[in-house]
């Protein structure tokens, strides 16, 4: 009788002492847990070690790209298992999802990877409608079959044999407060503005950085000045954020603000290219 497949887990980390305990405790069922740390100074590395995880520090040169950090872990993390589950420090796996993952891997003879979906928590409320649940993310893969692509907005390579696991994981993206959320989305806006500017300058769809939702991303780049209005309309009206109380309204406004920053950064880049003052 064959042994059930084992699963290694990888958690990316930078100053996540507030979240690591919940995350790593939800991964105790994995055969191997690796924390890839980008240079924390809040005790995250010591905490991870105390909870039984292996810790490797890897600082990227230049802009941090999540796909590069995940791929680095696959190449150099000395992972034990064929299957690797990726989780961020502000996420957690429940018991039901654990069982579902084990069952999926056991029957995945011809599947190279799986997309999972988060249950997004914001100020005490699951934003099911506002965040468009289910919202699929590449998180579980065969180590010798797949790598990530896309830079900031990650995806599996086109043509991969991918399944989906419907049982959600928990995502506490606002767990470190507004300052952390704004800083992360400032970085995302910088990346988005760079991609949009390259696309508008004739870079083609390759300039958008990922094949994931490529038609929607191309349309979004073409309509870039309208992104804040379109985002608010999408989140609050079309997806039903108005049904999720004040949290739905606040989150839709925050996302519109994120897109407003993206628009301003596109204007900055275009003026700089033309030699105009800011």
C-alpha cells in the first residue's frame, strides 16, 4: 500500500511577528515548514524557529517580487516533498481545508498544481461580495513541475494542468492596520503604473507582466484614467459591497484610493518621459 503524499509549506515573511503564530500553527500538519524571511527586525525569525519552522533569510536586490521569492524557495529551500503549499504570513489553513488538500493531492495523478481561494477578512467582517469570492490564487504545486510568473500578480504558466480547491483559506490582509495596508498598496500601485506606462508606450500585452486575466488587464490599462471610478463601481455596486455594511463601503473607497494613486503615478511617469515638471 503506497504512502500518502507529503506536503511542504512555504511562508514568505517580512516583520510578521503579529501574524506568524496563527499562520504557522495552522501548518503543523505539513511534513516540512519553511519561512523565507526578507530581513525582519521584529523577532519574526526567532518566533518562527520557536514554532518549529526552518528559516532562511533571502533579500532580493531591487524591487521585491513575490513570484521571484516563491521561485527562489522552490529552487534553494531544500524542500522535502513533491507537493508544496504556499501561504502568506497573514493567512491560515483551517481543518476542513487541510483535509481537502490532502484528498486533492492524493487523487491528483495528472494535475500539476491547484488554485485556492481566500476568505478575505476586513475589520471583523468577511467581505464575500466586495472581494468577489471565490477569487482564485495559485498556491499548491508539484515542486518539479511548476514555477510562478507575473511579478506582483502571480499566476501559473499558461498551459499548465491546474485544478481548484473550493474550500477557502483565511486571509487577514488588514491585520497590521491601515499603515501597513497603505504601504503595501503603494508598492502595488508603483508596479501597476510601471506596467501601464510600458503598455501605453507600445510594449504590448507582455508589458502588463502577467497572463492572468489578460483581457481585463488590457482594458484596465487602456482606461487607466477611469480606474478609481471603475474600481469603486465594481466593488461597491456590481459585486454588492453595499450589502456588506460599512466595511464594504470603507474597503471599496480604499481600493478606489489605491487606483487613484496608480493613476497619479502613471501621470508622473508620462510627464517625466516628456521632460515636463511634476
